[in-house]
C-alpha cells in the first residue's frame, strides 16, 4: 500500500489545531526546519527533521532527537528551501498521499514558491494537498481528481499553474466546465461556487490548483 506522508513546515500561523487530523495514520511525518516547532505544538512526533535548523528552536530539536527522530541537517547556504528538501525526502518514499501544513506566511515570494513546489509534487495516482493558513489547496493532475462533498455556497477557485490545464471537467459546481481549458495566466476559474453535494474536478493534462477557504470566521471545518 502506498504511503501517506505529512510534511509540517513553518511560515504562517494558521488555525492548524483545528485543521490537522492529528489522529490520521501517517506512515511518515517530516518536519521542515521551523515546522518542527509547529509539529510539537500539534503533538505530532516527526520521524524525520529536514533543513538547516536556522529557525527551529533548540528545545524542539532536542525534543525530536529524544523522540528518536532522524535529523537530516543541511548547510545554511544551499540551493533549495527547507520545504523543497522535505518534499524531495517525502517523494523518495513513493507516497500515495502527501499532505502539507503551513507554508503561506506574510511573504508572497515564499507562498508562490511553495505553491509551485506543491504542484510539482503531484503525479498521476498521487493525492497532494495542503493546509496553508486559512486555505485548503488540492492539486489536480491526470488520474488524480479532486473529489469532495460540500454544502452549497462555498467558494472554490481553479487556477492553472506551470502551464495550461487542458480538458477540465467539473461536477457539483454552480459554474460547470466540460472538457474545457483553463489557461496559465487566466483568471477564468476564479470564484466558482459549490452547488452542494458531491463535487469532482478532473483534468486531462497540466496541473490545476483547487483553492478554497478552509475556515470562515468562527467556523470549524468538517
């Protein structure tokens, strides 16, 4: 059975305690540098810590070592971000599911790069998604559709990334698409709406981000 992997990173202070399924059966939990402190806050013991450890607290690093985590320390001056290294580490396991927590923060350059890294981790037959701040991001590629059940009225946006998304077909949305193209650099897929019930978004080629608010003010996700 393909592995289910959780990557916890830093970069924001989203409502992680409400969003993360801490009881999920993850085969591997990877902390990307300061994500180690977030993992500790969530009560998630990482199996692996990856990064240059310039932002993880010494107490968290000591906690991880005592818990038996493998610490893969990299030089501070490197060509890849800590999250990128952590996702590479996750993909070495040949996972069927990759979940990410964190990675938005206040810097648009980081968030944009992290969205690109998330999209690059997707592959046919692999489910890739993230909780970023107050948003949920799911990656859709061929043979890896977005499948969801929702109450009517919720916001959902479809954004092509890294090139055009071809042959996009949706069900369960107010503004349906049927074998249509969403072009890289176009805003056509922005601000669609859940019709209620079963939802499916699939693509024949290219990569599509399904982006939706994970929380409304005062709400707890289901």
